[in-house]
C-alpha cells in the first residue's frame, strides 16, 4: 500500500468523491481480504467490500482512537461491515462457516461485548 492512502482517505472524508476511486484502487484488495477472512464467501465479501467504500462517503472524520493510523480505521470499518453481514444473515443463511470458524467468530463477538469467550 502506498503512502498516499492516509491522504486519500482524508480527502474522501472531506467530500472529495474523485479521491474515492483512487482510494478504492489502492486499498480494495486489503479491505476485501479482511472481509473475506471473516465471511469466507467471495460474492458476499465483494458486496460488503463495496458497502465499506460506499459508507466512507457518509463519514466525515476518522474517529480519535484511529487518528494516528487512519488506515487501521478503514480495516476496522471493513470488519464491522463484515460482522453486520454475519448478523444480518444469521440463522436464515444457515451455517455458512465450518463449526471451528463459527466458534472462533462467536468467541470474538463475545469478547467484544465483554462477555465470556466460551
């Protein structure tokens, strides 16, 4: 990834829609990788990756905890969108992941909520 990514991200957040294409080209493979690693489904990962970049056009600033590393925020946003997709599809989609993978995701969700991890 190049050094221009934080600058492009800031430009997108400032409303520069032309910068969105450049940011997408520079970061889409990494964002897609984050999303795919959670979903394990190529078509769903492609949908969610697009949703992440669409969501950027509604954001106006990088949250304070990520101010020093705005690219980390982009990856966190990708994870959040992937987790929303998992929740939204829930039981209706059936078991999309192998049980070991599903168990690790449940543990991650519980850890984030501050609950027991088992």
